């Protein structure tokens, strides 16, 4: 039983063959997925999907790249949507200094406001971090995000940073990059982070694992991530599958 904690099945790349993608995921042993919405259209589509499929859950938030577009009305709308029984987290939220669409100060403000909302709603948060580790960690500390905890999504930082995040009540989620041959950092993270703090994800349709690198990613491939972690930790695949699923169920409050 596998739990893919971060999918974008609400992406247009799945418009033509969503049902086949879901069937392949089930055949690979994927029992649960969290569909992530990060603006109005993707949140609306995520809600439609989780109402259609009983094994799908949703996380909703505002992506840092689009922080400049977020209004007070958008945040209030996210709060309204978050009462849906299948919304299990807020996000993805965070900082992205790779793209320069939204100024850093705007991103930080939007990030802080969403952490505040998560604390109000008592929901865990899913963190997007690209080229902004120091500021992300600082904001999580200052906003006391450990009160809700959550996920460092598609974690690409060092084992030291992973340890810091775990101490702040966050889970470390690994995706396709842990399978890349030269990906030293995620492999070290997989070896050093305790199994009870690890999660697995695809971030599909992005970041497909080896040997599908460069192609469209899909939830079935999360099995390759679990297999790689098992190999690195020198434990059984079954143990990784069981424990990461338990971790996700507990974090998201799914019984």
C-alpha cells in the first residue's frame, strides 16, 4: 500500500487519460493520493476530483510564484474551501526564488498569511521551497509553524537542513530526484532521516523518476521512489511502503 502525498492530477497534462493513469496507479499499489491545488483553477479542479474518487484527498493553497496575484478575497476563499471534509492540508505554499514573477517580500507576506490560516484551521502545511531554504526555515520558525507541522515537499536540501525541519515537526517528502544517479543530497537525506519522518511523492506530472526522467510523471511511479529509499536504507520495500503510508495517514488525519 503506497501513499503519493503530492500529485497534480488536476493538471491539463492528464485531461486525456486520467482514468488510465489512476488505473495504473492502483495496479502499482497506490492506495491514496493528495491532489494539490495552488490557485483558483487548480483548487476548483482538485475539489471536483476528490469528490469523484474516494481515495483522493486535497491540499489547497497559493503558490509562491503567483504570490503577487493573491488577493484578500483569494485567501478568504481558501479558508471557505478548507472546510471541505476531504481537504487535509494547506499548500503548496512557501518561497520560490528561481522564478522572478513575484517579489520576494510579497512571497514572504503571502507565505506568512497562509501559515497563520493553517494555525487557525489546525491543518498541516505543504511547503514549496526553491532556492530559498534559509528564508523558508526562518519564516517557519518565526511563525511557529511547528504547531501544525507538515511536509517539506520534494525536499532538495541537505541532510542537515532536513534534520532542522524534522525538529520543527515537519516530514521530509522525497520524489523522483532520489532515483537520479548523481543526486547525492536526496540520497543522503533518505539514508539519514528516520523512517517515521519520511514521505513519498511524485509531484506528477513533473520530476519523473529514473528511468522515466524527462517524460510525464504519474502516480504509479511513486513505487520507484519507495524502492530506492528501501535500497538506500537497506530495509525491505514493504517496510518503506507501510511506514510512509502510516506517516501520511497520521499527518493528514485519515483513518
